[in-house]
C-alpha cells in the first residue's frame, strides 16, 4: 500500500520526531522529506504555510496539507481519504 501522505520535516524538529513516533506506533505508512536537503521541498512547505518553513507539514494524496497536526487529525484525514 502506498503512503497516504508525505511528511515534510527537518532532522532537528522535535514536533516532527514526536509525530513520526506516534505514526510508527499506529502502523501508519508515510514518506518523509527533509526540507533542508531538498530546496524544492522547502519551497512547497513555504507555499502551503504562507511563506513559512513550518514543519511538520503533511501533504496528502488529494493535495491538501496540514501543519503540525495531532495524531487524531492525521487519522481523521486518512479516514476521509479512504
């Protein structure tokens, strides 16, 4: 099964690490993109966050995005997309 979303992150982001751990525990698959390693990813994050490089930013298969969502918000969005 393909990932339902991509998480845009940085290696030093505590919120990112916490959400990744929660998603892993729930067995939810996702892709991770380091915006510091991929400038085009940083530009995408800025686009959906009014010019800010706010992470974690999740972009879903339907093109919508969430910034620093809770696990419950992610699960609700994935249920909506299912």
